C-alpha cells in the first residue's frame, strides 16, 4: 500500500475539527512533547522579523502562528482543505494553498529563509523523505537557510520497539529512526543534526551539504 492510499486527505478533513483538542493531550502518544517540538523548530529555524518561512503541512496553523508572532512572512500548505480553512481563521495575513507534499511545489523559483514542517513526514517512507528533503533544499531554500522538521521520531528502531510495548493498540507508520535517517541524509549530500525532544518525538535540522 502506498503512502497516498494509507493517508488520504479525506482522513485529515475529518480530523480537522478536533485536531487542536488532540494535541492538548501532550502526555499521550503521538503528541507527547508537541509544544516543545514546535518551540525547537522555532529555535533551529533561526528566523526573525520579515524573514520568509514556508510551512509544509501546516494543519490548523499552530506552528505558523508562532512564526507569525515573530513577524515572519508566511506561505503555508496542506493537502486538507478543511485544515486550511481553520488555519486561515488563525492567520488571515498568511498565504495558503492546497498542495500535496509528495509532489513538487509550484512556487516559481521562490526561495525561503526557512522551510519548516511539524508532524507530517512520518507519512512517507525513508526514501521518499530523503527525496522530498533534497528537492526542498535544492529548489526552495535560500542560501544559508534551514529545513527544520519536527515529527514522531525515535533514536533507533530498537528504541521504537521498546516504546511501542507501552502503547495499547499500536499502529506502525513511517516513523523516523534518527540513526538511519541522519546517515541517509548525509549519503544524499545533506548536512543534518537531530535533537530528541520526548520519548517519541524529535527535531531535524537539514542544510545543503555544499
């Protein structure tokens, strides 16, 4: 089954109305450490007033809202129309458009000071993660910019296997394993670092290897 089949936009349309309620349960998988993940993304993106930020898979706009408070210029995408409706309500000043991250973004060679994403990339297998990261860094990131991704992530496969024993009704998705992911990013010619934020979440900073 492909990631398109596993994670259809209709599922996220149905989730939109109670998504923000879901993330308030910060001690519960998969959102343990959610607010700290967003804070780390803000810190590692290292952008300030008037800088341009592309937020991929913006959902209801929670991460974008933090960048807006810093005065950043925002372009936000999501493949769920219902999520975008809610995000626009929070951020009327931002630019939003419907887009599936698995495909190239039609942004006319525009470059961003930072590209960010929260709780999206675990929907893609590792090879697709790397392909998307390469495309974003090479085609959309400004010189000296950073791609910062916060997501469900574990230090290793064995760490995930230990953690899953504590979770009833576990469902495997394409979760990050930092050891193999960092190596795959480096093999692809990208510079990357990682911070584990909670037992099941972490943040990746990715830059051009040149």
